[in-house]
C-alpha cells in the first residue's frame, strides 16, 4: 500500500539557508517519526507559497544520506488569498503496511495552524 505522509513548515524569510534549514528539519522529523526508508519511498512532492523563490527546497532532501535516488518534485502552491505565507508543504509517498491512522503527519512553526485537529490528536498520543 502506498500512503501519503504530510508535513508543512514556515520560514522567517526567503533566504536560501533558511528555506533549506526549515525543509530539512521538517523532512528529517517526518522520516524519523514514521520510520521511512528511502527504498520504501515512491516519491516526494514539495510545494511552496509564491513568496518563496530563493531555492528549490528539494535541495534539502539531497543532504540526507541515501535519498539521492528518490524522485522529488517542487511546485508552487495555488495563491489563495490570506493563505499562510512563507509556507513549505511536503508529501512523501511511502510503501507501508501502516494503517492510515498510524501515519504521523508533521507540522512545524506557523504551519501547525493548518491542521489543528491533527496537532490535538498527536498531543493526546504523546501524553
């Protein structure tokens, strides 16, 4: 079964080092919390809001050992009015036996506002 694992984060500004750092931190957390192996990963989609243009955030994934052959694609989000600014969203497609409710979707920084329902569920699991 292929499952999607979602994650999102924000960055303080559109500087390459900040975008890469925010993306790398998010993806590493997604990998660790879901025990993702590159060989089990079908693909990774990364999107950004239109105010982030300094770098392809996929560059962050290439910093992780073993992930150099995983297909990754960057794209721009739909420019929705009042959307969360400077936001990076990630979707990892993984071959897994896990049930949908066992997947841990990860939200950092201001992106926790995107899915407060999931953040509350995670707090209950951690306690």
